């Protein structure tokens, strides 16, 4: 990393006439792990604090070194694919210490993915539970270099183990949702009543969604396809989280 160039870029943009704030769209976990002191300096330039954090999108994609080696070996440089899970945890720790909130993605359905790879991803998710963040599970879309070489993941390919990863991500997000809503609402919503109302709505949504996840675990052993099929067949009025789940899985 060209440390001087990065620092100069942020300083110039931050101090440019008329600029009131600077945001980050994407960054790389390997870069964070390789230059924690640079993350600290950028955070100081941007004035990051716990209540005014920095946020951006970042890709975890998998907790499996084997899949990293096969599909994204350059992602972990200057480290090795075997170090990837450690890199992710180390980077999340650095981000947390410097008031960054990563919005991370995982990819389900990578070519050659096996249950053992998903177990490694679950292990990694357990290690990330204590870090303020969001983790978004994505279905593989076979496009670009993967077009014709892999199949896009659909609900039909959502095995119980993949469902477990998906739901574990959402449990992580539900754990942090109230705190994230509190942080961002205090910074963006001036009306106290509106902030309180928003927190009530989020709290209700979190409780109902947790019940759905618990039901999928206890009654369906993570067979999310079967649960969605049964929910679609129910004629009784359904709560909002169920209606949303049915809509996004059509």
C-alpha cells in the first residue's frame, strides 16, 4: 500500500472547499490487516468515533481457504489463502478499534462448495459475532468469467447447510441491528419521538424474525426450502416478516 498517497488523498478530499463529509464505498480486508496503522490514521483524518463511525462494503465471501485458493487467490494478498480466516478476524478487530462498521458479503454456492467449506464459514461467523458489523449472504450469480462454467444458486439449491450459514448471518445482523439503528438515528434523526418510534419498529422486527429463525432450526433442521413451502401453503394472515420472506424467495 502506498501509505503517503492514501493519506494525501483523504486529506485533500476532506479539506476540499464545500465538502462536509467523506464516505468510503469499498475496501479490502487484506489491506486492513496489512496496514492497521494506516486505518488508524485515516480514521483520525475523518474524525471517526463510536457514535460517528466510518462504514463501507467489504467481501468475506467464504471462510474456506480451499475456496479462496481456487476462486480468489489474489483477494488475500499479501497473505496466503490458508491465512484467510485469520486475516478476516484480524481486520475486523482493527476496524472495530478504529470505529469502522464493515458491511460484509458472503457468497453461497461457489463452484465446488462442500459442507466442510460451509462449516469453516460458520466457524468464522462465530468469531465475528462480537464485532459491530453487518454480514450479508449472497447467492452466487454465474456471470462474467463464471458464465457457462457454474450455475447460479437458487432456492432449489439451498441445502440445509447453506441455509444454516444464511440464517447465522441474519442472527449476527439481528444482534447488532438495535445498536446500529441507535447509532445512525442519533446522527440523522433530530426528533426524539421519531427515533423512539423507529427503535420500537426495529425491536418488533428483530423479535419476530428471531422466532422464524428459531422455528427453522427446531422444526425444520435448517431446511429453509421446506419452511418457505409450508409458509406459502398457510392460509391464515401472516406477520410482516413471513410476508417479506415469501416475497424475496419467489
